[in-house]
């Protein structure tokens, strides 16, 4: 290669390198001026509204514990402290007929007990039965208020009885769980009925709680506890324009009732007579008092429940209405219940004797000793 060709080759090579460097710098400037492509955001709307061709996407399900309401607590253990003070109340009119049954609870060791006034309304006598089978004669009413449906009674007790004190500081909240305590009429076990608070209200007679679910009818007058076992108050009736409903009268509403108790006055029934009602002597019985020839009877022993023997319908339907007189021996146990009824002198009619025996088996006496009464009964249509 001669000298001229070498010079020409070097010149061409320089031009090519220059052009290449120029193009490279231009490309870099263009790249810097163009914004970088951003990643498109991941669509989230398909969780709420999937496209027609796409499979539906289910949102995650929260744990069941978060969805369901908390289950009611087990009140049975917490109720054990209160149940010994709970009693079944049986209220009778002046003739000895049963008016109604309900629940109450002792609030003092000397026999003061609280219940619904609706239970004792019109009563002339009552007995209180505890879970351990003790039967106490209720002497009468110490104080009451119809507006709040609360009554304080006094039972005749010997020694001390289990009692509870309603707690004005007991905790509760709207939607919280409560339990109403009562004893069934058959005397078997106890009833602990759970419910929840719908709201808290007040009136001139104190505060009370509305309930989301009704409690058993037997709970009327009984204590109400929270999940800690504290006694908030009692089940009472709230009357308004509609039918009466069960509410919880709080402990603070009891203070005005207790303040009305006159320590100088003895408990009394509105319709009480000078003596406990004698065995009924109207209707199928001969008019006049029915004497009781007691054997082993102390001066303090007396009847506290004596339902009337009813004239049997089958005797009334006979061709000639039946009548007759009989004498029956009633043996009372230590707890005041009837152990046995014997026919000493028959009416000479099986239907009349059966009616007498059935009624006498339901009689109750003051507890404390065994004694026997001879009861003459005359049936007439």
C-alpha cells in the first residue's frame, strides 16, 4: 500500500467513528427526554365487581368469633350465692283460696323479703318456700309502691335466714347479659333464665332496665344478677298504654320503699283479718265455723293454707243431689305439710269423701311440730 492510500483510509475511518459517536450521544439525549413507562396499577375493583367473563373473586371471610355475638355467660355458678335466698311465694285470699304464685328473695337475716307488688295484691296471707324445703309464714307487708311494683314483706322466721343485698354499684351495660332467678312451683331445682338489656330508663320511681327477651312468668318478683353474680334488682311489671311487660327495677329504686317502713308498726295485709283464715265454710260446707279438734297442737300452730273442698260435679249430676257429713283426721308433719288424711266418719258417698280428702291433702300449717286435726265437713248442693 502506497502512502496516499494509507492516508485516505485513515481519513475514512475517522469519519465513520465520528458519525458513530454523534449518533450515540443523540440516542442518549432522546432517552433522557422520554418519561419512563410506569407499571399500571393492579385493578382492585374485581373484588367488588368482577368482569362478566371473569370468575368471581370472594373476599376473605372474617373468623366466626368476630361475626357472631358473644355467647351468654354461664350464670349457674354465679347464681349459687343468691339462690339460697330465693323463695317461692304462694299468696291466698281471705277465704284461703290461692290467688297466685311468684318469686321473692330475702334481703335481711330477720326475714324481710322483696317481691313484686303485683304478686301480693289483694292477698290476706302467704307462705314462702325456700330451696331447702323450709316453709315460712309471711306475716304481711311492711311497705310497698304500686308505681314501681315493689313490695317489702316480713316472714316469720326462727334464727337467721340466707339473704342477699341488691347492689346499687353493680355493673351493667346496654346489650349486656343478665339472669333472672326463680324456683319452679314443683319445688324441683331452680330456674336461671338468661336475657339481655335493651335499654336503661328512669321515671319518678327510679331507674329500670328494658329487656330484649321476656323472662319466665315465675320470675316475677325474683332477683336479677349480672355476669359477676351481683344482684342488680328484681323483676317487676311496667305498666303503660299497652300490656304490662317485665322489666328490671334497679337496686336504687328499692331505697324509697325501704324508707317507708315504720318500725313501730307490725306487718299487715290489706285484707287481713284478726286471725289467719279458718277452714272455708261456704259453698259445699255447712255455714258457720268449722272447729278443729287438735291433737298435740301448740298455741302457735295454725293453718296457713286451707282450700275449700269443692262439691263434686258428678254428685251434682245425680238424679237426687247428694249431701252428707263426714269427719276426717289430718296429720301434719314438722314442715307443715300434710302427711296423711284418714276418713274417721264417712259421708257414705265415695265421691264426697274423695273431694274432701283431695282438698285436705293440700292444706298447710305453720312448720315446727307434728300435730293432728279432726275436721268435720258437711257437703250440700
